[in-house]
C-alpha cells in the first residue's frame, strides 16, 4: 500500500509501494532462523527503546544548560532521522524501514492523544475568568505581530509547486510562529524561579490564553486544509467542532462532577470511573477525527472538562510517567524522522531561516513590549516577557506535522520551522538569565539571629519540611519557643518538593484545599495536605501563633536559593531544616535522601539568618498543652563557646519562658583556661527544680567566677557576657540547671557527654563553625557529617546512646560585624544582650503574617 508522505525524506515515499505481511507480528526466535527485525513487534520494541535512550541521554547532557525536555526530545528525533544517523542507508532501512512507520505513527498519535488530554487536565480554566487586562493584551498582541510576520514571510517560502493555496499556508505558518507552549513555559519559569513572581504570573496567564487561541486557530486551519475542495464542508467541520465542545461542557462535565461527588472524601476513585474517563479520551479523539478536525483536539477538550481537584491529580499520577516518558518521545522522534536538514538548499534559504527566527522573536518581543510600556512596566521586564512568550513546544510541532501531512508544508519548509522551534526555545533560558537579573535588594533588618531578637517583639521562624514525619517534633519545638502576647510567633512552613518536570509536582499550587478534599491519589499532594493541616491545627489550638504555609518546587541543587530568598523576604530570625537522616526502628540513623544533605549544606553557606538543623528522634510525651496539666520537657545546652553556641543558648533562654520547659546548661572549659581562672571544679551543677529538690544558688557561681575569672573572661568576652547575663537572669529560677565541666581533650569531652543524664528530650548545640578548641581536638577527623560540627555529629551518630532529638544551630555568620566598634549595634559594657534598639514593624510585615493560604514560589 502507498505509504504516507510523513516518512523519511531520504526515501522516495511518494513512488514507493510497501507490502505488509499481517501475520509477521512476533518472531519464532533466532534459533529458528528468524531475524527479529523482520517482525513488527520486536522492531517496534527496539525503535521505542532507541528513542527513549537517546532522549534520556540528551536530557542528561543538556541538563546543565537548563534546557526543557522538549528540546532533547526533538533533537533525539532529528539525530535518529535522515539529518544525522538516517543518512546511513543501512541504519535507516534496518532500524526505521518504511514498513514500520505505520506502527510508529499510530503509537505516537496514541501517546500524543493522552498527553494532550493531560495538558487539558492541567489547565485551570478559572484562570481565564480571573485574567487581568494586562495578560489578555500581552497574549493578543503577542500573537498578532508574529502572525503578521509569518504572513509577510509566507510569500518567500510558498512555492508554486505546492498544491495548497496561499491562504492555508499563511494560516499554518502564522499559527506556528505565534503560538506559546504553556506546559513548557511553566517548567522554564519554575527552573528560573520566576513562577511565583508577578512576571511569572503574567507570563503564565498570557500563555494560557495564547494556548487556547492557538488550539482554536489550529482547528480552523485543519478544517480548511482538509476540505479545500468543498467550501461548505469547512463550515460544517467548524460548526460540528463547536457542537462537540458544547456537548462536552454541558453533558460530559456534569457527569464527571457526579463521579466526584460519589467518591467519599479522602478515598481513591473507583477504577470503573477512571477506566470510563480514559475510554472517553479515545472516543473524543475518534469523534473529532471523524468530523474533520485532528483527534488530539477532542482529547484536549475532554481534558478541559475534568474539574480541578483530586480526580485530575489522580489521572495525572496514573498516566504521566507512561505517556510522557515512553509514548510522547515517539511523536517527537517521528517529527525528527520527517526532518531532513539537507532539504534546505542554498545560502539564500538559510538567510531566510535566520530572518524567520529574528522576525518571529522580534514580533513577540515588540508586541509584548508595547503593552508593558502602556502599563508602565520596566523595559527589562517587557523584553523578558517577550522572550518567555517565544517558548515553543508540542502545539507547534502538531501544527507542523499536520501541515506536512496535508502537504501544506514541503520538506524544506518543515525542516526550517523545526529549526525555528528548536532555536527559539533553546535560547530562552540563557537569554532570560542574561536580560532579567532582578537585583535582590539587601533587606536591612537587624533581627537575623535569635541572640539579637527582642524579647518583646514578634519572632519569625522559617521551618522547612520534606515529609510529614518531621512535623510533630518541629511543632513541639515551636511550642517550646513560648509564643506570647508580647512576643508572638510567626511561622512560615515551607514544604520542599523536588522539581522533576512532572505536572503532578507543578500542580501542587492548584491544590484541592479550595474544595476541602484530600488528594490522596497523589503522594506529593497528600503529603502537602497532611503537613499543612497539622500546622494549621496547631495554629488553631495555640495562642499567639500565626502560620503561613508555602511550597517550594525546585531542583535540589538550587532549592537553597528558594529557602534563603524566602528567609530574607520574610525577615526571619532562624531557619529550621530537617537532617538528611532519620531514626530507624532499632535506634540507628539512616539516610532518607542524599540530596537533602546537599540542600542543608547550601543553606548553611548562603542563609541570611541563623540556621538550625534538626536531627529528629521524636519528642517524648504528648504535645505540650497550654492548660494547667503541663508535660515536662528537658532541654540540654552544651556550651563550648563561640557565636553558634551563644545562639544555641539564646534559643534555650527563650524556651525558659515556657512553664513546661526545664533547661540544663553544661559549659565545657579547656583545662588550661580553667586552671588560669581557678575554676578547676564545676561551678555548680545543681538545680532547684519545681518538684522541691534543693540546689545551689547560681548567684554564688557568678560571684566565684567574677572574683577569679578575669583572664579567661578577657579572652572570651562575648561568651562570658552571655553566660553572666544568663546566670544573673535565672539565678532564682528552679527550672534551670547550670554546670561547668573541665576537659583537656576531645576524648574527655566525649566521655563527659556520654555520662550525662539520659532524661533529656532535646539537645541544642552550636555548630562551632570556625572554632578551634582542645575540647574538640580529634573529633572532626572522625566526623561523618561535618555540617553538624564535631559535637552535633557526635550527638547525631548511631552509636550515641541517647534517644533525644538534636538541634544544631549556626548563628548568622556576619553577626560578628555587628560587634565591631563602628557598628551601630556594637555591644559595649552597658549594652544588654537580647535588647537591641526597637525596630518598627512595617505594614507589609504585618500583612505577610495574615495570609495563610499555601502558595508556590
């Protein structure tokens, strides 16, 4: 039978007759003398494997250049096609013979059908109703100018030998140049961390409008192209397509809503419902193909009628990996097999190609820039928006393939437009990175550490969560931070989600909390819901606490940028992030995800405030209630000196305000310093507990130390000051225990820590960054996790007998600059720690504490 024109240009397909053997599906085996490549199923498996492997290799190679997957998929097809490997006739006739193209085309279109269904599911049609005039104007002008450029350029490309009339050619070329790929743009914005900015929101809204208009024009172009001989037929195609769309929204949508209502909250959807919907995709594709438009149009419209919520997430979760990872690359491979760069002849044609790329990009940028200037947006933002709107992807490739199949585009025009799509999309990320570099203004706020925070002002904490397992201990730590009317607690809860390119991860920002349903069918969404519900429940039952949940969707390699930017934007005093290991049943510690460790290390290096790494071993007892029946919790601080240890002590000092917290401070002193100070003996390790046991008054320790510790205090002035202030403030507090331990080396330090009471629920220690002390000599050589410091690593190790959680604190590294005499925050002898000058709360700060809706940035 004659093969379609959509085959490799290297084979004269219009003049070739290929005979198919219907029975040659599976082979009898090589031992029977059969060649597997002579049979359709083994050949298809080999082709599919080759396409997927080539695409994955290109994804890996192009990942450092931050290229979207669509670039790798198109390039993979081009490499396998007649432009590169297909130039070898043996390879082309063996791996991609003409008789196999029908099977490949069919499977590629099935994959395309379901992928466009998923694209329709992803789209939130309610966004169109909320779209502002600015996004609408950008979308319209961003389509008109490139369309006019395509109209002008079509006269250069259109050949007299082409059977299609000039009007149809203009329509196809204009749609191909003016379209913006919404799914690809969403992933580029997430990669560039612009998706939650005002610029990103405008780009997404404009791209959504552009995508809908492109589909309408595509349906119109197909109707005209397929029915050029019958003028009334085109009109019937358009009318029947409109009737199909109306039927989907009027009849199909209520039926799907009925399925959603029939499913109890929190339960997965009936398999019959899911199967019915997946079958509906095929039926929709059949109907639209039968009425004269492309089958993918029906699948896309059917996806649009799926309501946002757990049903859409469930369908995406079930289909996305198989369709996007396995079947969709076949479509791009077929596009590459149709692309023959050798068909572009002459220098003039290549000059036309460069001109097309320039005019297409310039038209988008110019149209967008006109609108942005009208709305008085900066020119740089206008240019950036114009670049982003040049994103090409699946819709353009569909337009080009349909145009080639309908003989609207010849081999030369098709190859040129494929190059245009590749160049435009590939250059967007680097160009936007160069053009749009929003200079992050340094936010001058003083309360970057707990030590410098005022006790009568709001304390802001950013807690990062990977999984719900970290939530209980973090909530207990927040409760122990003692929120009060004079010092309320503002908590920003950041759920960290890896950006994998999957739509289900992107859709977390459109979560189903608006409808009050839990999307248990999607693991990421379910975890996000559980995390947010837990913290909001804590906010409802705790006094003086405001919680704002957010979601960071980012690659692990750059996730620290989201964390640090949010910490600075919200002016938090400390970031608490979970350790990358968790406790096992037998009490050991195992790594959950090695990438978490990279995130922690990067946060420690770049944080604009203090950082606490939480080694979560649980928090004994129930969550502390605010009533009279308090649950006692014991916190131990190991103080070795330095800014990190001072920060750890400052946090424990704040916890003392809570009536259910008992704090034990153990200060370790090097033997030579203790000898010089006359402090060879402990300075008083007793405590007067609330249960009535006797202890030594801490004021006695202060008097002894004040009489004999001048030399030691001179060498460690800041440490001595905070210890002195702490002891003076809590000298009569029976919930405080203070002691000093003298050690000469790391071995004695370890022995002293191991001998401590096992009744503690939480250890707070400093990381000890940049500190050298004989107390920790030799410990760093054996550290498994240097980011915890020598003492933190010891407490977090599997062979440490204690079952208490550990909070390893690093003070904001530039705090020492504040202690210089030139600094307005210089601490002299008359300055009391924890009491910097008042800083007024701006109105913006107060607004940020009210909005508790989850959001992505």
